[in-house]
C-alpha cells in the first residue's frame, strides 16, 4: 500500500512511486512469460499442452523426463542464479561505491575457478567421455562445487580481513579483490599448464558456466541462500540509500557504515560464491543488471534491489534459452552468452540513455 | 543546550588534533567555528556526533552525553551536513525522507511523510522535490541536505562549510535559512565557516581554533583585528559598516 502523497507543488509522489512499482511488475510478468517460453522450447519437440501436463507429472514419460528433469531445473537455476548474482552485484556496487564491483571484479569467480581446477586436477573431479565438447564432463560435481565454494569464500574472507585491518574502506576492498583475482587467475592458469589434456578440458568446461549442471538439491540450496540474502539486503535498503549521500552523511543518519559494509560484503559474496560453485562462471549479470535498472528506477534501493534481482533473472533466462536454441541441440556456454547479449544492450543504454529525470 | 567538555582527539601519532575543547551553545544560538586550514575545525565537528570518536571528553545535549549513545540515538539528537554532499539518482524528496531514517523501522509512516512535506514547503523546495539530487546546483543540493538534516528533528545541527561551493547569492540564501531555522526551531547550531564577514553577519558567537586548542570564544567583542591577526597570521582591520562589523585584510 503506497501512501497517498502529493507535494505542495502539485507533483504526485504517488505517481512517481507507482512508476517504479510498475517497472517491477512488468519485470515479473516478463520473467514469467520468458520462463513459460523457455520450458516449451527445446530440441525435443513437445507441444505446449504436453509440457504443461508434464509439469504435473502427467503425459508421456519422455515428456515428463525432458520437462521436469532437464528444462525445469535449468529455468529454476536461471531465475535463482540471476536473482542472486544481480542482487549481490547491486549491493556490492553500493557498499563499495564502485560501479564496477561484482563477483568477478572482486575475485570471487576466479577463486571459484581455482577451487574447481584443484578438484579436477588433484581430486579426480573431471574426465572426458568422448571427442565432442558435450562429452567433457565434471564427473564429481559435488566435490568440484565444494572446492569452488571454499576457495571463493577464502577470497572473500581475505578481502574482508584486509579491509577490517584498514577500516573497511571501499578502495581497500576493491584493490584487494583485484589483487586476489589476478592471483587466482594466475594459479588456475598454472594448474592448467601442468594438467593433462583431459583435466584441462574439464577445467575449461567448468569455467564456461552451465545452468544444466545444477541438481534440484543445488537449486534448493542456492534458493535458500539467495532468499536469505535478499531479505537481508531489503532490510538494509535504507542504509544503502543513506550511503548514496556519502559515508559521513550516512554515519550522521545512524548507519554503522563499517558493519553494513562488512556484513553486506559477506552476504553478497556468500550468495555469489554459492551460485558460481554450482553453475560455474557467469559473467556480467551481477554487473550489468543493476546498471540497467538504475537507468529505469534510479538509485533508490527500495526499488533498485528487487528490480535488479528480477532483471538478473530475466537476463539469465533469456541468455540460457538463447544458448539452448540458437544452434540446437548444441548448448552454447552461458557465461559467453550473457556477455555477448548483455554488452551491446549495456552499451546502447550508456550511449542512447534512458531519461535520468525522475519527473519524466 | 549543547555543552562540550574537555574534548580530545588525535590520530595515531601523539600529536593532538583537538586538545581541551570546552564550550557551550544555547538553544537558538549559532556558533561559528573559525581558524586556519588544518586547525581541526571539521574534525571537531565530526567528533561532536561521533562520526569520529573522540578519545576523551563529553558532548552533552540536554544533560545527556551523546557519545555514550547508540549511533541511531545520536542521529535523533544531532544532524550533520557534510562540506560536500554526494549527488545520486535519488530524488530530493527521497533524500529529505532519508532524514527520517533514524525513526523508520520497516517503512516510513504517515507522520514521516508529513514532516518531510512540511519542511519542503517551509523551505520552498517544492519545485525540486522530484528531481534527482545529482541534477541540482550546488546551492539547491545544499538546501536539500539542510532539509534532510531538519527532517531528523535534531536538537543540535552541525554544518561543515555549508557555503564553500556556493556563489554569493546562494551563500547569503543558505546562511539566512540557517539563521531562521536556528531561531524558529530553537536548535543549537555549530557551523564551520571560512568567510569571517559571513560569520559576523549570521552567527551569534565565534570560536577560534589555533594549534589544536581554543584560542578564544565569545561574542562580537572577540572579533578584533588582534585576535583575527593572531589566528590567521594576516593583518586585518575590523571596521563598522551600517552597524555591521566587517573584516578587511590589509595585505
């Protein structure tokens, strides 16, 4: 329920708020429609009515298998992963006062890659089943995910530890992230250099990112972490708004800036690390989705957070559907597609621009 | 009533930035903090609402030491306007609504919106209310930040060089606004300011900081060429023009 607010100059505050809410509602509808299209589209030619039946476990066993076991987990992971990565990116950009902040720029993705590479090289996590790209597989996904998660969280804690020692300034966090990102990228390259062809193929395959590798249990874990993070972020939306006016102003408004920054970073990194460890590297969503929505709803985190999260889900869903359909039955790597589709859109928005004026 | 008692602050080294700072500000009174660059004026202001925690001393607002309060409670007692506010894509209305943050639990109540709109109307900010603050001029932004501070319903208002980036017209407008607010709302106001003539025109008392300590504190009687010359190391004369003291540098 929005309060009926009208400023003395006759401009309706309600109307301004409704526009932001309408943007969020449109994103919900678009995400739902895209999910509906995604579940009906694929190399297996299943009519829409059969897909809907299959969702309830009815109809031919093959249809149920394709719809419920293959397409549905991908779609759910795209929605959960997109929401998590975009919300985490949005908060990182706020608390680090840096428009380039995301899981990738802070070394979390590179940390995860290194963990996965360790699992594949030393712990027998990967192998090749044949000669095609599809035959490369990570044969122990749990082990790989756990290693990826541990190393990405290690990166997070090193950044937080260094920042705590330096009073958690955004510059320290960003610089520590850049340094660790470079360190782990180098370490992964060294592991690849000394690994066998099979292992190297598996490492590269893992870093491509693939929504299809997440099991329903993985999705449940990611959903719980993402939901918890979103609740925490929304609870802190006024703190993020206060930070928009500067650190000292925020402190003067009663915000414990260091605490908001450290806990926010931990929760955002945990969310990103969980998703990345299940599906591999997915670039750009955490960076671009919040930026796109800033152009539509401004920097008011009451609306920017849910709008960014939904935009992340929509972008990942569209990218995955595109990756599945464009040269079906081959599925293109999702990380490449998110960058491929996201970058031109982002450039268009930067140069063409959407009106910044809240009054328009 | 704001009372500062034996306030001390220093960074890592032993050198003190602030030493034995003691003064008081009555409700409805505006005190100008004056002194050279690096004298500790802005640091002192930040110590007064614990943006920087002082090592010693007390900051008493209506008989309560606010340095012992939680950050949220401090924000309900003192409001701070930074020297340079950062622009962002949030509307002036929402920026002023942020002043209600210390009082907001989950979402703003009807009362919060009413307070914000009363301030917008009283300060004549209606035309700006739905514009993003990064599109406002320096003077407009400063007024919005003062409005945001007033939305906190503070007992003490701390302003760090609120006119430093403004043209003459906006300097006069903003300081007149602050003067009116001080009297109307009976708030104790502490303002860091460089322009001695603006301070003379709009402030009630004056505090000179020199070498980390208070050099002198008082009313118009301390605004002498000797005191000003000693603090700034610049020869000046203090003349009277239309019953108003003015400081004229001699170099």
